[in-house]
């Protein structure tokens, strides 16, 4: 249930009230008892999901997760391929030095 801000245009009294979303706005000021109360429009608060299972990646599509996993494995494979020729080159250089 959200907290709403109220302001009385009669006496200037401002306060917050914890109300249901479906509840109608209050009209009567608790201080001056006049019917000049207005509910203020605020920026509101972000929705926070508490508990286990509320992660932004829970609702990703299968195609997104498949593409992401492929992208993560490609650089690793490329590094392995780059490492192997370097090792072979260094071995061939050493063997050519031994021959001389």
C-alpha cells in the first residue's frame, strides 16, 4: 500500500497518509476540519520485489540467453586458438636455434 502526500489549501497543513490504491482520496483536513484537502502528485517510489526469485534475468527469452552464452564462449575459444600457435612458434624458434 502506498503512502500519499496531502496538503490542506485552507490551513496549509501537510501530512502523509498510508492508503490503499483503490481508496478514494481524503477530502477533510484533520487539523482545521475543512473540506479543502488535496492529494499531491509525487514522483512515487520504485517497486521493490523482495524475496528469492526476483532477478532481472529471470524473465529473459531463450533466444537472448542462447545468444549471450555463444558470445561468451567465442572469446575463450579465440584465446585458446591464439595461444596454441604462439606456443608452437616459440617451440619452432627454439628448435631452429638448437639446429644452428
